[in-house]
C-alpha cells in the first residue's frame, strides 16, 4: 500500500481536533454552496472562527465525507451521503459504530492525516510519551521525498493526534470552547493514566467494534491492498500497514474469531478457511461493495 507518489500532509487542522457538529455542519454547507469554504462569509455561514472554518474543511476531507471536485470546490462523497444526509445512517454521530468508521477513514488517509496513518500502522510501541512519538515520527519523515517537514509542524500534529483520542485535562483558566473533546476519544484506542506522561494503545478484542464495521474495514483494505485477488491472508489483514488489525488495534486471535463467522455475515460471498497452516479469506462471485456492507451493518443495528 505504500507508494513514493503519496503526498503526506502534517497540517491543515489548524491545531483543532474535530468536534461533534463539525462534519455534519461542513457536509450541509457544501450541499448549499460547493465553494462555501473559500467565501468571505464562511465564518457566518458555518458559525465558527476563521481557523475553525479551515479545520472543518480539513476534517471533512480527511474523514472522506467530502471530496474535492474538478472546479476547486467541494462536494459530498458517497460515504458522506450515506452517513450524513438528513435521511442518512447517522447524521448526528449518535451511533458509536459511526465513530469507528470515521476513525478508519482518518487513520487510512495518508495524504491529509499522515501522523494518524503512520502512528497506527507503523508505530509499534505499546507505551510511549509525546516526545517518543515525535522522535519516531521525525525519523520517518526524514525518509520521505521532497521538502523536510518543520519540527514545529510535526509537534503540532502530534499534539492534535493525541487530543483526537485522549480526553483533555482542562485547567481552571481554560476557555471552554478550546477544551471540547473529539468524539473519537469514546473509542478508547489510546489511554493516559492519571498523572502520567505516558500513553498506551488499547489493543485487544475491541468489543465495541461491530462485526459489520470490521467487515467494512476488511473490504476497504482488500480494495486498496489486493483488489484483484480472490484470497486475502489473515496475516495481511492483521499486520499490513493500513490493515484492520493495525488501524482498529484488534489482536490477531480476536480477528480470527470474528472472521471465522464472516460467511454468515456476507451470505456466503466471503468465507474463512485454513489450508496447510495458511489462514485466508476467500471471495466468491459478486464482489461486496464496502458501502453496501456498511449500510447492512446499520440496518442490523450495528450490533455484533
């Protein structure tokens, strides 16, 4: 999945993690005006400050609910319509399953959320400090082609990354608007013990991750990693950069347990098998569209 042609970005969020209303706010605004984010009155239309206008645009693109159109403006994506339309699956992010979907999209987005992608896909330390994460990320950026990323940009990106998943510790003098947490903290993917400077990935069975959302991740990964293959090794689903195992932080044994039931979940289109010690998924006949699988997951109540 890695490519030297990928353009990595470590900015665009203007130091803000996204907030609950932002994706719907950005999605709705683009339905009315595809150029809303470059208008002088965007702060009035969106009801936020100038920096937040840029941040909303960034997160709508990073989460794949909006996409750029040929004219330089923005338009809603298929995923955005599916989730955030007024009659969509979850326009106000009320279902925890939606947070897993948004996490998947953002952590998959190397172009706009490089720190998110790299940390979940390549940073394997179970415990780490902010400084250790920055140091490892900096070393990786040294291997990228093009202009070197400024230290200050990387430090800001690491800070926003951590605030995406870890609750803020509001001080008495903090402004309330600046301390609103990101919805993705509810996933509990990264924790910070009270009084500690150390962070931890919460890797495990991920009981709050519905099977249907895991299937969405598997299908999306399959399309990106090996679109023409009729089989996909469980090892790749568990360990490849950008894989469900990496991005969802689900351990391999739990992943296997979930995927053993995939034939029933997909009405036989996908099945799990083990031959000569090689564990694989098999794809038969018509291919499942990830968005169709996503809609089916919500129709089933998003439950396991």
